[in-house]
C-alpha cells in the first residue's frame, strides 16, 4: 500500500529530495525544465514538458506521491491575477 503524506509533508520531502538528489546533478541546460520527484524514494525525472516528466516517473513508481518543481524557479508555475 502506498504511503499517504499530508500536503505540507509532500512539499517538505520534495524540496529536501530536490536539494539532496537533483540540484547536484543539474546542468545549465536544465534551467527551466520540470523536475518530478517521488517523495517517498527521492527518484526523479527531468524534462522540458511537465507531463512527460511525471509520466516517466509514474511508470517507475506507480504508487508514488509526487512533487513537481521547475529548475531555477521558486515554483513550477506562475499564475497571474485578473485585473
């Protein structure tokens, strides 16, 4: 049975895995790419397309809980408010 984490725990585990596993291997050409992280294992995928990154990771970790980040950004997406 897959682990179920609270939303704030997913964020914390995802950010920790990013710092520990992903950041050390990022290259300049990865800037702006999406990073999907399985928070229970630290496994990850990097791709320019968010869906592709998540689906490749889901193929390896079908029961995983995922955190999506964007290399070089503080958030995966930017939302603009209505004026």
